[in-house]
C-alpha cells in the first residue's frame, strides 16, 4: 500500500512536502465527566441470521459462525434489531399468537447467540408507523388497534424475557422514523405526532398493568430529518419514555456532527434523561466503501461522545439480506435485491465481489467499539481539540481510553495533555485509511506503539485522515 500513500502525497502541494507537520495540543480532563453511563459504540444489527429468507439465499452455518465471531471480537454492547408483528401473527392482528412460528424460532436462535456474546438487544416494537399498528387491516381503528398492539408488545416481552430467558433484551424502540416516513393511513382527525404519542402511552400503560414495565427502557421518538419531534417528545412523553433518541445523515465532518449532536442534547438537557444517536451514516454508497469512511465514522462517534450521548448506533453494522416484505427490495437506498449495503462487512450471499470480506470501515468501527469501552459505569470525559484535530475519551475506574482524530488531509503532530498523570502504560491502535487491506479473517487492528510512562501526556503524530485510540 506504500504506492497508494505516495499517490496521495503527490496530490498535496509541493510546499507541504517540505514543511514539518503542524503540532496541536489536545486536552483531556480525567475527572470531568460528560456522560456517566456511556454504553459504548454500537449499531443497528438485525436478528436475521437464521431467517428462512437467508437460508434460501445461501446463508450457511459457516457464514453465521463468521458473523457472530466478528460481533464478539469487536466487543459490541448493544444491537438494535428489526422485530415485527407478522412473525407471531402472520397475516393479521386478528389471528392468535404463535410463539413457535418459523420466524420466531429463528429469532430465538439469534437472541441466544447475542446473549452468549454478551450483547444487549434494543428490540424494535414493529417497524412501519402507523401501518404496523393495524397489521392486517386496511384502515386504522384506534379503539381496536391500540389495545391489540400493546398486548402484542407486552406478550412479546413475556415470551422473550420471562419465558425464554432473553434478559439481554433491555430496550424497546418506539418506532422507526414514525413521523418522518409515514406508512399507511392515519385515524381520522389525528396528526402523525398525536397518534405516535398516543401509541407510546398505550404501550407504557399496558406494560405497567401487566407488571412488565420494569423489564425494558422505552426509547423514542427515533426520528431522522435532524431529529424531528424531539421537542414534542420532551413536552408530551417525558413521564412515559426513559431514553430520548434521534438521528440524521450526511453531516459534514466532525464539526457538522458536533453541532447537530449538541443541538439534540440541548433539547433534552432539562429532562435529566439519556439521549441516543440511534442511527447515523453517509448515504453515498461509493464513499462507504472507502477507507476514509472509517475516519468519518470516528468523527461521528467523537462528536456524539462529546455532546454527552449515551451511545451511538451506526446504520448498518453489517450488510444484511432483509426479511419479507423487503427481501427483494431495491435499488433505492442501497438495497440490492433485498440486501442492504450500508454495513461495515458484506453479506456473504451477496452478488458482489468477494462477499465474505469486510469493508475498510469494519477496521475503524471495531477499533472504536473494542477500545473505547462502555457499560459498567463508563464515563465519557471532557476534551478539547486542536486545529485539524478532534479528541474524545472514556474512563472506567483506572482504565482510560483516548481517541485522537486527524480531520485534515496532511500529517499532524500533536501533544495530549492530561489533567492528571497516569501511572499505567498506554498502547496505541492506529487506523490509517490508506493502509487498510480488508481480509476475510477481519482481524482487529493490533497495537503498534507502547507509551510506557504516559505521565501527564505524550506526543505523537498521525497520518492524514488517520485516527488512533490510546
């Protein structure tokens, strides 16, 4: 890959090749917590591995083993997954529950794999709003639909958690862009937000009545378009939901994402409740296949952490073949015959070159997920960046991790200044977007430097658009 680095350098004006790299100072306050319950770097990852659509299109047991091995090695903390009424109801809400249907049994297998890997699950309470609230009926009738829908949610938690023991299901997401991507008709006289808030309350009250409200934390409103209706959620649902969430796409670099992320945090600050960046990414399919997209992911993660979010969830952890009715979707939104190519690893049955390989972004996301920690009282720390440099940091007891990103195209020198000395050695894990060479074994980035006496800081330099976790 040295030739690629040379080619990249030839694009830089000649004067920059002779000048010494610019030096900046990055500051980390080891006692200044931005978020005291950081849940790590996570992702949208659907429980599809054992579904019949996957098996019919070539998913093998070896493919599943490879997929789950990658999940374990990256240290994923939370997976947000698709979950819909048709898995237990079939064609209509009017039908009785079937908790031993083919798709429910396939989902149990995936949940078991996540439990074994130590991954918590954020369960999607249906997908399309308001269509899934009246599943199987042509038009909505709230007096019929909301009690039945809430019953399905409550009984789902009973079957999944209380009967089958999947206590790693800790979150319930309500819903998927409910007031941004309307699907199906609304009840007469109701706005999207009004009906959404009414439905969230119906779920809350049913779970409370059934003695199951404590099983999960409710997350809403899960809208994009610059986190639409987040203010309305604070005003109307603060006594009902536990965690606020929102997302957007295609912001420009670290500063663009930081501005957006802080804007969301400002909206919910008065509630004292956590906030998730529940999706993110870049809609440019060609760009997502480049090494630079890995650095862009690091910029988004750092911005989210510095804004005090409890977690960030990439869309999508892996490319995946969707279940019906999207198993043949495409070509819109990077769907290719049902395969959504938004992940950091390819789907092994895809009609794409070398489908068992990861993308370069896998090496970035897995580094962030594995080395920044999360859960167990992990704090995100106050940091201060420098010119062309961004930083974020975490602390869990005596364990400290510092993320440094070179947001500029040229090489940068810098000094990390800590508010107090560290006594334990630090190790560097470097992501260089030019040097990444994807391979089927998807090995995590190894440490390449030891800082034996970090004291109150250290000096280093990063390649253009590179980042490191110490």
